[in-house]
């Protein structure tokens, strides 16, 4: 509990924000991971979406730099990607598949491409995100940007204590 009290003190002392804007998230993705914003036309052409998703997603970002992607993955994730790389050497695409979409999906599964879709709330703050690919590290960092409501900042609140630990893991505290 002493660790949590210290994290709480640091959180209050540093006056970290309770919420983060979509611009904050975009800046983080671009500066930290070299992410590139994908235009609506390219997204609809080449990215498989769930019904209704194109209207809901405010922005989609692509990360495809091999060095950046390597740094985003742990050993287990790299192992999963190697398995797909081996599989796809011998597995041809189905003739009826949309070739562009199938190639993108294969690239995601092989770890050479990653997409991040973000959605904002009515105030322009991050509401949710989806990672199309595999990276626990990126999930951790983006989870930090979801923030916390000021009324939840009590040491008795488990959500708050978990958020403090998340901020510490991200190097913010």
C-alpha cells in the first residue's frame, strides 16, 4: 500500500491530466512509433471493417517500420508472428479473396504491419481504441491515454490504484 500512496502523491504532485485528447494520442503515435494516419478512402479500400465501424472510427493509424514493430513486441508475440510467416510460405491466397485486403491481413498476422483505430468521446478525448495486430506494449501505453475520472481518484478505488500502476509502468510516475 505504501507504493500506491507514493504513486498517488506523485500523480497529484505532477498534476497529470485525467483525460487525453485525440490530438495527444495522435502526437504520441506519430512521435513515438512513427505512425501514419490512414485516409478514409484507403481505409475503406484496403482495411476490413466491422459493420458500422467506418463511421465510428475517427482515425486509423498504420505502423509499418520493421525496427519500431520489433521494439513493440515481446518474445511470445514475435514467436506468433514467426509461426504465421512459416505458414504463409506454403499457404496460397484463396482465388476469391480480395487480394489487397488478404495481403494486409497476412502482413498483420506476420507482424510486419499494425493498425491502431481510435474513437473519441463528445469532448474530443480518447474513448476507446483497437489494435489490429499484436503488441502488449502498445496496449499498455494506449490504455494510459484512456485516463480516469477525477471523482474516481481515491486510494480505496481499485480502478484508481490500477491506473496509478499503469502510469508507473508507462514511466509517467
